[in-house]
C-alpha cells in the first residue's frame, strides 16, 4: 500500500460515518492526542472538545469502536518529544494536535502516521509543510493566516482605544508561529502610528516577571499572541492584565470568558468539528482548509473595570472577512452604565 492510500485509510475515522466499519465491534480505531492541557480541562470553546463530540455524532464511541490516547505536556514544551514518541510507539491510527507547535513535535516523531491539526497558523512559513495546495508528508488540517490576523487585532485595539501609543506584546518564545505574528504586528503598528514592546513567557512561572517588565515600559495596552501554553494560564493572565490596568486583546475567546477585554479569533469549535469530518480520499491534493469567519468578542465586566467605552457600531474600517461583534453577558449591566446592555 502506498503512502497516500495508507493515509486515506487511516484518516477514514475522521471522515463521514462508515457504516460497514461501525458494525464491526472488533475494529477499534485509535486516536493519539498530543496537547498541553488535560482532557478534564476541555471546554465547549476548545477545538478538541468539539472534535470528540463530532466523532460521537458520526458513530465513533469510546469503549466501543474508538480509543483515545491522550498525552498532555502540562504546559512544558520540553516534554513534547517524549510524549509524541510515546504515541507513535502505541501505533495509533492518527495523531491529532491543536496547534502548529504540537504538530512540529508530532512530525519530528513520525513521517508515516497521519497528523491532523484542528488549527494551525502559517504552516508553510514555519516549515511544517511545503505548500498549502501540495503540503506533502503526513500533515494535514485547518489553518489560519496568523500574520494577517495579528495586524487586525492591533487595528481593533486602536479603534477601541484611539489614544494608545505603546502596546505590549506577550509571546511564548518556543512557539515558532510567534515570529510571523511579531513581524506582522510590527508592520501594523507602524501603519497605525504605534510602538510595540515584546515580553516573553515560556511557562506559567514567567508570567509575573513578564507583567512586571510590561508595567515598567508604561504600555497603554496589551496583545497576547495565541499559544496553548498561554491559553492554559488564561485566568492568571486575565487577572494580571486587570491588575496592571491594561486593556488586552487575545487570540481566543476563552480569554474573554476568563475576564479579558476582547478577542479576535476563528471559531475553534467549528475548526474542531470540521477536523472530525476530514477525508483525504476525496480531495487528496488540497489538504488544508481555512476558516470562513473571525469573531470579535468583548467582555463587559473587563470593559467596565477598565472604563473602556464601547459602541455597538464599532467596526474595523477595512474588513478582510465577515465580523461578528457581541458583548458577553458576564454580569448584569449596571443601570447607570454608559455601555450598551
């Protein structure tokens, strides 16, 4: 069996329901999941949560015809090679990863087991694949243009807070996509007449020092680049941003639910469900898809706390995609609030 046929067969478990296989209880498909978080920490906002839910809808039930091998690095990048190798040794049918950094670790561990990314940023620029149309190798999935979105996040922040001039950028240096994000953010900052200052946090224990450094710069606002390690610490980051009086823009709505001001991001639940429907045998030469929309979310509690005034008619002037704008009802709207309820 050649490589392409092998991948198509293995990936069938992430495609449309296969009635014939589902009727054979002796056939159990094995998914290896490599991530930074525990399974118990998943929420309906996460791509992996929705991927597993969609698989159940398609007839793949754990304990019957599906086995999920979950390996979490618990926020430690140095654990990824060992955990990826462990999943490969288990001979899983497919590896599922929710980010480019995790996909790179999985690719280093195997060139034969199919790797499906529920989301990724700039896989070509980071060297994960050769091209979007013909990626080659054993990696497939969904991708977003991290560079373009980075500029849009800065634009939305500037529209909400027109007087800001210095924006701190919180990055995770081990994340290869952040070099792309940083380059595009610098370009956008020059266009909007702003300056950006970078602060790094490789792990949870670096956050206090990173925010102390940010406060010393006198930054007017904060942008947190999307990253699974930083996402694990979203409650802590939201708390530090609020204590530092920093209006913050994030790359995942989960940060807004955790008390952050705003986010601009793809729908991760939708990406997870689409990854569960993957089928290479139908369109083998075009193995990457991109999300249709980005969502702009704003947290009312954070806006009130930071005294940020928002208008319902606030929209980016230069739309690059369809935009949804809504307030999260995290608390009752004060009767005298100037913000829309």
